[in-house]
C-alpha cells in the first residue's frame, strides 16, 4: 500500500532523451524522425511533453568521439551525429519553465574552470533547473581527440574526477549568495568580504579562481552520477545526488541502493540526500500483446552486424571471430571502457544462459538496461514494487523510440502511478532541487 496525504514519498522520474530513442534500430521506424538528433525542435517538443507530464528532468547523454565498429556497421547506426548537451540545454531552457535539464559533461577531457562557468551560467539561464551528469569518459576513442594516443586508465579517470568536482564546487562558491549589494548611491557593486579566490593546487589541477559568474541559483546545480564500479560508487556516494544506475533485478537494485546510501552516510551525508534512479526501458500499449508487437517490430529491425557492433562496444572487445549462436566468450580481454556495463551484461548472459546473438538482442533496446514490456498497469506494478521495497527512489526512463515511446508511457503508465498516489500532479517548486526534495548547499 502507498502512503496517504501530501507528505507521501513521491517517485522521481527522468526522461533520458537519447537521439531518436535508445533502441539501436529506432531510427528505422516510419514514425521516428531519423535525423532528430540534430533537430532542436525534436528535443524541444519532447521536453515540453515531459514538462506537461511533470517529469523531474530530461537527461541528455554524450560522447566526445564516435564509437567506431567499422564502416559497414557504423553506416547503419544513427548515433554518429548529435548536438552537444550544454549547448542544447541552454536552448531547451527557453522552451520550458519547470522541468530539470541534465547535461552530460565529462571530467576526463575538460577543465574544472570551463565546466564550472558553463554550468553556473546554465543554472542562471534556466532559473535554477540544471543538473550536471558527471561522467568519466567511457569511449576509448575520446583520448585521441584530446592530444593522447590512448584512453586515460579507469582508476585514473575517477581520481581525476574526484578532484575535478571539488574544484568545481569551490568555484561555484566564489561569491556568497548575497555578495552583490548593487549600491548605486554608494558606488559598491559587491561586498568584497563575500568574494574569494579558489587557490587550488592538487595532483591534477591548479586553479586560482574566482569564477566570473554569480553563485548558481540552486547554490550548486544538482549532481547526477552513474558510476557502478568500485571507484564509480565511491564518487557517487561522496558527491552524487541523482544516481542513475543499471539494474536488471529488484534484488540487485536494492543491494546497490543500500550500499550507496551506507557509503554516503560514511562520508558524513544524510542517506536521503541521494536519489537512486535505475534505468528502465518501458514498452507499453493498451494490452501486453500490443506492447509485445511494438517491441518485436523494433527487434526485427536490428541488423546482425549492428547488434554485434553495439555489443562489442559495451564489452570493449572484438567479437567478430565468434559463433553468433554459441555461448558468450568468457575469456574477453580487460578494457578501460564500460567496466560496470560490461560486468552487468556478462552477468546477464550467465544468469539467462544466453548465446551471443541473444545477448546482442537483449542489449539492442538500451545497452543492457532492464526492458519491461506490458500494459500500463503491468509497468506501473513493477515500478511500484521496486519503489516501495527499497530498490529505487525513482526511475530514469529510456524510451526505445521517440516520440512514440515517451508518448505511450505518458498516456498509459503515468495515470496508473498517479491513481496509486506515487507521482505528482503539479511541481512542488521552481528549481530542480526543490522538485527533487534535495537540500540547497550552504
């Protein structure tokens, strides 16, 4: 049973807008705008729909290099041309008034000052609705676009990210909230006692500061984070606020949430200062059979060379020499890319005894996230079960195809969640922090 009354715990929902949908074959559907990833109106329309439905945020991912699998497979995938997230979020801020806007920016191939300045500006432009999805680059090809011959090793990326976020937060605090007195008669623009340089010197960065932007509207933009490896969880538990995670089962999701909350308490934080939002891939219709038809139609559009290439990206291994209908190889070489994603896929292949073909088919809808196909009530049942049994504070939705996948969820699942008292009817505040129920940093 759900809680009653206005103080009842509410489910948090984000819409991960990935190009024209998370399914690798989404662009091939007749009602999907194939080149939508380069079209502002495509994103703006989806943002307006999510805002009308009272979602907490839309979430924009990124990569600083193409994922290359060979010309034949690459030329059959849609994800090789897309807009830069921070620029896109600035535009989306002008097409919305309440919904949060999460931009992915890597700590691996950026500098703290640039990122602090960009995000503080976005928070002012949006009126306090920005989140930073703090990532360490998973695409090994990114290093070659930034003066390197090879990718930064996994643990080094997280060590850099730990220092990176500390510097960014100190830069955001360059001015106190009330530093700008704007005293025209006395000729004082700001109080110098409420302005400070950063004076940071560490293993990775040397940053004097102060930042050339007033303190963000939210104090600090909300920090989203998706690390699931040991270093990733260490970073997420110390600084993350909206934790986007890949979980296939309720048991693994509950274990992850319990662990990350305990780790946060170990860092001196309140466990409720972080919201764990597993990714789910909802495919819905008026009935389960109708939903299954939609899903099967998408799966039938997956070309073998594309499915295998996408799986190879996630596993960080060349799969070209293996039998598609044989077992998933257990001798894959180590890699510096998707550590936790790779582990989750290999665990799924062992748990469900999948062949290589079956694993790429399971990976095609959204790179290993949990797929749930059913009526609106069936999907709401799963979400309610996880939410009420300690496995989730909310969910990041990964629609298979856009706009249809988002439209279907809004039409079929949201009414069920609202009827059960699990999701809001109106926004609670003006900023993303207020709507997520997160404290404003002092």
